[in-house]
């Protein structure tokens, strides 16, 4: 049986530098790493929480920043909502 011990969310953001600043200055996260030239991916942490940010401009970003979750596209345990 597989045991998961953690999860690292990846948030798509419009402005990577500004988003890093928000997490560091307002939420007391620490910057762990930044990748790319120009910079397009970053990792931050605070206590037991880790999160990653990817710039919307990165070719590896899977969605646009600020995209809203739509419940009609969700399903649970293989069932589609009514």
C-alpha cells in the first residue's frame, strides 16, 4: 500500500516576483529556490508547509493564473455530479 506523507501545491501566478514578495513579506514564508532565466518557477516554505509558484508566462504552466475552479467539472470517486 502506498503511503503519502506530503503534498506540494503548484500555483500559477501572473507576476512571479510580486507573488514571492507577498508570501515572504506578508505570510512569513521563506524562499527556497527560483529557476529559469527569466525566472519562472519558485519554491517557498514555512514550517511544515511547502508550495511552488509557476509564472503564467512559462511554457510549462498548465493553466492561466487566476482561473476559477468550476464545480461542474469536478467529480468524486469516478462519479460525475448530477
